[in-house]
C-alpha cells in the first residue's frame, strides 16, 4: 500500500512505516522518511499508551494516508493525517478527530491545522 503526501499542493506516494507514539508517526516516501506529528490535539501523559494502540489499529504498517501539513515543531512536520480507503482512495476519518472522538485526546483551541 502507498500513502499520499500532500505538501504545497503536490501529492507523492508514501506509506505509514511506524506509529511511534500517540502523536508521532514515521512516514515513508520512496527512499525518504519523515517524522509526522498529529496536528491540533493534546494527549494526557497517562493516555499515550491507549492513543498509540488506537493509532496502530487505525494505521497499520503501509496504510495509505493523506497529509495536510500545518507547520513544523523543532524540525518535525506537523500535519492532519487522514487514512485513505484501500479500494477507491477516498478519505476516511482524520486521525486527530478520531482520537478526540475516542476520548483519547483533546482538541487544541484555535488550531488551524
């Protein structure tokens, strides 16, 4: 499977390589890798393990995703991450929104990411 990385209007093939924590993903794009931080959420310290498990269920290795970059945090890309259906490429639930809906994270106020 391949992920779609959208940066400044350009879509490139990419894939989820690893869920590192409740907010961090390792994404691969051909021969490059990126660490991506989920935008617009806060995860309580005691909830990181549950958020990580939820993300691993939603984003297995090589899952296809669409990234909507909103900035960077100390050199790490901050983005909205949306899983793509394997069949038709349509966008599913935004992972940040999904974590909030599952009660594993809270939305950050005034976040535009």
